[in-house]
């Protein structure tokens, strides 16, 4: 008589999932806040909302995202403890641009086969990034999808919830002609445009991840796996320092992700104004130039796909620009004035000039 079917025979190992949870508990415990109730293992994460009663009119903000095809680089290098920063950065930094404080986050990992040590490393990175963002990691889900994903393949997504006072929301309605645009340096490619990046380096140039690239000063793989810079906590502190009382010089922020600099900044520019960006105010990291050179990618295509060295942007009154630059420098985030808001109608963002060498 043939042996009956089982979940394990179908490719799902419940015991491996349980072990993965045990291995990740240490890291999740570090990514907490006083409002978190209970621990890992329940059906839902609990967060004490009592603190919201101190708000005059609290608005909840929510965001969700994934890492994209950058996970393919982590899988090829068998290094899984940094992509958590890419996930958290993509999610919480979408919240902070409206002035919201990210309160808690959950993650979702699906894989062809649960390898507990790999899952624990992924969660380790997520937890460490949550600590950096001041966000609690209150739960998540790990799913095994045999037949849909190969054994060594996985994808990661997450969602976060934040809160902001209704009359302190940042956005286009605050932006004024004469405001300046302040760019904050990215740590590299972050987590966007990797389908183009992988096509250029692997399909066209036939490079390998272990190739030492003089222009980069290290291997291609190390640069491609550089974690996303998480701005949330630093931006919140900047907002609190500048927008104090009746003075609110910081008007808007934009997270530069998929779509590039111009398209993302345009999302916080009103229709009766426009923005001019001066490329000569900064030098993009060499990785951006290499993508363009090896792939014969036109500059407009690069700029609408990659962050070009600026991962977050603030729009503020020019009188506060120096203070903002100094505050960010104290947090090891290089920042510079890269453009200004004009009275020209259209809500457009135009990049002018040539990048500095």
C-alpha cells in the first residue's frame, strides 16, 4: 500500500517553521517599544494605543512595500542579514514624509523551503532596522511555497503604521515659492531599479558579483547589497527641531524611490508652483555612472529609475537650510541645497545642468 499524502511530503516543513520562529525571537525582542503588549507567537501583534489620547487629533498613517529584485543579490551571495534595512527603509520612510512617526511594523516572508537560519538572518536585519527607525516589530508571517518558488528563493514584504498630529501633516499645501530643496545623501542604489541594474551588469556586461571594480573600490556584489539608509528617526528629529511652535519652516518631504528624483518630488509640489534642481550641486556615487555606461542607459532613463545619490528630500524655508544641514550632519547624513521652488505653474520638477565630477 502506498504511503498517504502529508504536508511534509508536499514540501512544507512545519517543524522548520517553528525552529525559524525560535531563532528569530532574540532579534524581534530588540525591536520593541513600551507600547508593545505581549510577545512573538500570538495571532496578532498588540500595541497599546493609550498614548494617542495625548494627541489633539491623531491621524494614523500606513504604508506597505517590498524589497524588489534586490533579494536576488542576497540569495546569490548567501548573505541575508542586511536586506531587512531595505524593507524597513522602503516602508517607514514613506510614512515620515508626511510627518508621521512609525509606531509598529509587521513583515511577510515567503520562500520555497524554510531554512530556519536564513529566515532568522532576514528577520535579524528587519529588527535591527526597526531599532534604527524607532519602530516596533510586532509580528509577521513566514510561508513555505514549494512548487511556486525554488528552495533557495524567497521574497519579503512589510507594512507599518504611524501617527501624526492632523495640523502638523507635511505636504504640498505648505510649500511656497522661494522655498529651497534640500537633498539627503543615499547610501547607494537603495532598493529601486534592480531589474535594470541586474540586466546591465549580468545580462549585458556579463559581470559577476565577485568582480572587483576599481571605480567602486570593492566587489560589485558588496556595492549592490549595500543596505538602504533609513531616514525616519533622523527626519522626525529634524521636523521636531525646526517646526517648533508657531515656526514651521519645514514644509514637505519626499522619499526618492521608484520613479526617481523628479517624479517623487513632484508628488509634494502644488500645481501652481514648480521646482528647479541643479545637478551640479552633487556628485552621484560611481555605481550610478557605471549603470549608465555599461548599459548605454540615457540620463533621463537613469534619473527616472534610480535615486542618483539622493534618497530623501526636504522642502523648506531658505532661512532654515543651514540649520537643517548641520542637524543632519550631526546624524552622519550629508545634505545640501540642490534647488528651489519657483512661482511657475505646472507642479513640475526640472533637473538642469551637469552632475559635478
